[in-house]
């Protein structure tokens, strides 16, 4: 999933629309990560999930519930269908971003 994130950015996808997303499985209660892509602002994002061959929007995926959205601009939670930034400036997060920029 992380490789998908960087591969899509290299292919020209808008980095601001791609998110590594923590989701909770509604059936089993566990957490895992997926890649989400907000094609259009205000619409449900598309979900690329290693546990599914289908690319569906988040509203259609009844088996998962999004918890946290993470990309180079910050860490977000979804409230009323909108992403709200709640963290972006911890020392560890900024160091991680710097190391990613060096790899580009």
C-alpha cells in the first residue's frame, strides 16, 4: 500500500488527493491501512485495498470505516464528509517528511 502511494505520485497523481488511511474492519474489529484517493473534493474517496481486488468508493465499502487519513500535508479525520486536520507538526512526523523528500 505504501508502495502504491509513492508509485501513484511518481505517475503524476496529485499528492494532495492521496492518503494512507487507517481503517477499522467492521466485521472483525481490527485495523489495517489502505490507500484512498479523493478524485473530487467533497466526494467519497476511492479505496485501494490489498484485501480486495475491487476499487470502490469508501461509502460503498460497508466492511471498513475510515479512522485516520495521512499524507505529506498532515494527519486528518473525516467529519461530516470533510477532512479536518488534527496533527501535522510533531517532531517525528516532520522528520519522516524530510526523509521522504530526500528519497525523491
